[in-house]
C-alpha cells in the first residue's frame, strides 16, 4: 500500500476508534489530510483535531488506547496541554489536539475536512473556522526591508565579536524572514498551497525565481558575511537602500569575511 493511502486509511481507522470508545463528536483532518489532499506525499504526516463532549477531553489526552488499539505506538510526546505528537510502529507520524466545541469558537486554524462525526452531532460548520488567521504577509516594503537591513547590520556586528550563532540567526534567519513577508510584492506567487502559519512552506514552488538565489543568502554558520552581502545586494535591487547604512553593512561584512 502506498504511504499516502496508508495515511488516509489510518485517519479513517482513528474515526472508527473514536466511535467505539464513545465521548467524541467529530474527527477533523487538517493540513495535507484535510482539504489539501492533492499535496499528500510519502513525507506527509497525520494532523487532526478531535472534538469531544463536555468532560471527555482529559480522557482522550491522557489515555492513548484509542490510538494504540489501531496500531502500536513507538513514541509519544505530549507537546501541548491539548495533545500529542506520536509515531506509530509502521512509521506514520501524527500530531493531534483535543478540544471541546466551545474552545474552537475563538480559535484560528485552517479549514479542515470532516473524517468522522457522531450521527447525532450536527455542527459540521466547525470544519471552517470563524476567525481568520493573521496574515504573515506585509503590504508594504518599507518596514520589513528596513528591518532586514538592520538585522544584517546587527548580525554582522555580533559576528565580528565572535557571536557566530546569534549572527547566523540575525542574517540568515530574521533578515530572510522579513524578505519572505513581502516576496509576494516582488515576484508573482504561484498558487500552490500557501501556509498561513509559515511563509517558508513550499516556497520553491510558490516563488521559483527567488528559490534559485536563496541558497546564496543562507550559506551557513561559517559564511555569515557572504550571506549578508548577497541579501544586501538583493534588497538593493528592489528597494532604495540608505547609502550610509549599506556602506556600513559592507564594511562589516568585508571586515569579517573568512
């Protein structure tokens, strides 16, 4: 059986287990096992929500028999107050959260797909959240790109004093993240399952031109100055950078290049 088929089968089995155990109202698949099954592949995970009746929440959080009876668990880790990350013995990895219905009224999450529901439960509209997820995208270049420039300056200063890890994060992490937040203003985005929780997700397909050069911006721990210069060059191509600031960034980068 293909892994994609196994993922969907496992999710269906979880629904049947919830029905047998009782106390659950709805099983909601999210992510690639939700409404985006077109992007399912052999590296996908099981992400799901379990909606339970009042008073049943702790039963499904604290006891994992409803999963272990489907297939043995090799690993489980309670990563939040409401759920676990689990690895089944056959290599299927999953992450889930358990809620009572009222808890989702003010929650922000992506649209889900109803996998199973109690026949007496009628609120399938819960699959579509009522609260929008705050956008990670900016509608102006000014703040993000100036923030990125100052990330380069601060990062290179830390690199010069020997704080290489902090410098790596400022230059190759924070500055790049600021660019990603306005990339839709600089390159036409290909409509390929954007993730509202992470601009970096599926970037290679959504922004193929930028994907060709981003490797030069993230050259690693030992090449922070080189990465900073490439980022600076890119920003200068798309935005009027303050000359004095760019000169200072280049001075620091050239001072610390190995």
